[in-house]
C-alpha cells in the first residue's frame, strides 16, 4: 500500500512538470520557415503569458528594431504560438529577442534570410540536416524496462552543425497509451518533448521543417481511422511552423524550395487505409487500399510536373521503394505505388528521389527501371529511439547500396556543384558528430533517357 502511495506521488510530481505551472518560455524560440523577405518564429509560453512579442533588427543595428506580437489564447493550458515577420531584406542577418509580458527575457537569437539568386547567379550550394524517430523518455508513462530513448546529446551535435535547415522525417515524438487516447494527451506529449532542454539550441540554430509518421500522428501504424486525427493535425500545426498544412483543412502535406531543390512533404497518415487491408483482391491491386489518398496523389503529380528543380525530393514518413522489407512502405499500397511509378515513367520527370524515416536504421535503396534512371529511397533513422539490426529478408538486401544499422544517426545532405553538374551528397553522422558513411548521386544520373 505504502509502495503504491509512493508510486502515485511520483506520478503526480512528474505530471506537474512541463507546460503546467511553468512560467516564462517553456520551449523555443524555434525558427520556422525563413524565406527571402519573411521569417516564422515559434515558441511555447508558460501559464503566466499575457503578451508575447518578438523584437528584431538588422544585425549590428539595434536602432532599426521593429516589434511583432504573437497572438494566442491566454486561457489555453498549452500555449504554442508562431508569428511571421514580413518586410525583411533578402540575404540579410537579423537578430531578435522575445518580449514576454513586456520584459526582454534575453532568449533570442539570429537568422539569415534566403538569397535572391534567381535570374542573377548560379544556384547556391547548401547543406541541410535530416532525421526521424525521436523518443524522449518519461519513465512513469513509458514501457517498463530499458528506456526506449537513447542518447539525446545528438541534438547538441546537430545544433553545432551549421546548415540551412533541419527536416524532420516523422516520428518526431512518440505518443503513448497515456497520450493518444485524449486530446489533452496529444497536446501534452508534443509540449513535453518540445520543451526538452537538450533540444533548444537546435530549434534556434536553423529553420525547422517537418512531416509526421504514425507515432507523432497517433498510435502505432495508425491511419485514417484515428478518431483524434483532427486533433493530431491541430497539434502538428501548432508545433511546427511549416509553409502550409494540407488543403481545405485536411492533412499536413506541403512544399518548399531551397536553392535548386524542391521538397514535397507528404502526409502518409491522414488518408491511409488500415495496413491489414488486403493489398490485392482476386489477383488485382485493391483499389480501396490507399496511403496518400486521391487528392494528395493528384497534388504530388501536378507539383512534380510544375517543378523545374534539379532535385525533386519526395519526403515521406515511411519507406517507398524497399522491395524486400516486410514492414511499412508505399509498395504495400499497390494501386498508389503503381500509379506513382507509372506517372514518373510516362512523364519522364527528372531528378526524383525519396527521403524517408521510420525504420530505426539508415540506408539507401536503389531500384532500377527498364527505360529510365534508377530511383533511390534514402532512409535516415533513428535520432534517439531504439535501433534496428538488419535481419530477415533485409539482412543482405540486394537493393541496398548503403546501409547503417544499430546506430543513432542524422543525415547531413549537401547540394553542390556547377550548373549541369550538381551533386547530392548524404553524410550519415553519429551522436557525437562522427562520420558513419556517405553516399552521393549526381543530377546527370537522375535524367530520363
Ligand atoms: Fe513510424
């Protein structure tokens, strides 16, 4: 009985941490999308927030400062908020600070707007960071036994790795039984993980873009049947400062560009059929089994046709190609898989690659095509959650041209080179910054014959 009481006291004391009862800035400031003349800044405020504003100025010229207020619901328990600053000059560094209840908390930072290179100079070289699967431990609510979350100092390493932005590939946090059964739980988990102190320097160091996969959407492998999917979307919208979030109030897919690369950020959950639905019926692909849904697939195809980018990176929470994986992949949804592959073949879209997460290992999968350039699926995982060992049919996967298992890691992707000779290099980096391997492809290798 006494033990039970101590246990209860422990649980109570843990649940009072985080946004509840906290004063001042709970998480952030975090940089969201930064463009030529705009920058999004995100933060989560504590319960005492009455007014929150960002004061910003051109670096070295504080006399030129302007202020923009965040709008938020002061009565809400969780107070994530974001503001878009406009009227900025391109290729210019700004400094900012947060005014919290009219007091300067000295918790600002700096950001640099994009350069206007179009029609003026060659596409700039740049690097970005990427990764998936981040489990933040919270023992009273986690599974018993060895903590699932590994060494979170990987985020401190990433914060020091100078890059144009960080692209989160899903499972960016893990909702658990205590989280995904209620709306409050969904907000709680996002807030809890976002406020992890080790994460803060990365959030501030560079713009953050994200998609989701099952665990930050809801329960394991969950899709369209999730009864809290609208809450999941609202939480995602409030915790990421992406360019946009789906269309017509549904989904979270979006697109952004950096230099001569377009990124198509897909939503593999909102429209996803149950994984157990048969992929084939009477020997034919099951037309009812979809992962992206009709509208999003149409959007993707049209957007690929519109794009003139050297590299067109299709970003998805779970793998797309891996022909031998017994796990999650678009290929398990043959109607959509065939539709997308047929489209890429017929339309001869150049420069397409897939960038995916979820697997708890990293690899590059290559699938040859008969009349076209090969397709690559670059998987980067995990940042902090449990690691996976290549086994079963994937032990010596013949489609794998690069593999890295049993290691926490992130990707540092660099795009460089003269016009017509651009190169896309993926460096896999360990917790302390150690080089774990590299793979690259050139634009010439991704051209239709
Ligand atoms: Fe996942």
